[in-house]
C-alpha cells in the first residue's frame, strides 16, 4: 500500500515519535509499505511520521533500488558517533520542491533495531551519513530546515505559507 506523504505544516512532523516495542507481522507490513511509499515518491529515505504514523521507524535506500543489500530499516535509531563535516544540498519529501545546503557530520554511526528487534550498528559516510541523520531527526520531530540559518528558514517558511494560501501545498 502506498501512503500519501505528509507535508510540512502537519504537527506530526514536529512531534517526537513513540518507541517501537512490538516486533510483529503488522510492523513488517508497515515497513514494506514504507519502502513502497518511499520509492513511489522518488525518495531515498522515509520516516514513519511522514506517512502520519508517529512511531520510531525509518527506511533508507540511498541507491534507490540499484542494490537490494542497501535497503536499510531503522527502528528506534539513535546516533552514537559522528565525525567530520560535509556540506551538501538536502531536501525532504515533506517539503517538496525546496532544497538547501546543510552542514552535517560526514561519518555517522547509528544504533538501531531491525524488523525482528535485534540491535545493530551501522556506519555510513556522505550520503548515507546524511540520510541516517535526516531520518533520525524526523523521529525526534526535527526537520532539516532546523539546521539552516534563521534567515534562510524564515524565507522558506514564508514561501510555503504563500503556497498554502494559494492552495498549492
Ligand atoms: Ni525528510
């Protein structure tokens, strides 16, 4: 099932998500649906609040279907190590048609649980590091625009408000 993507302005995106405690068939189905929804929206990462579900679940595929082994499921993720710094253009499916340069650590280790509840650690660099941080931020109710200068963020918010008023958001 493909879920519609929730857009900026919906409070679910700015609310910390709930810890997952039950690892059952329903969770596996939701994860399958999240991958399907992410690919349908042409994204490389998706967090559950982006489909209106406030639970600490994210999916990532920075290769966008190229490498089946690159599919990554993060349940209850926490960033445990960061290193270096890298600035790159970043966007979000919940803030369509906007992109901004964001500085983030270049190498990141996340600790999370898999679909069966098993704890693992994963280290990523560059795009994967960015995705690990971006999606974990989502589960903490934080959007990438919170990493921008107040000036840039306010400008973007004003543009979005205009689109909302025009019924184009
Ligand atoms: Ni996002």
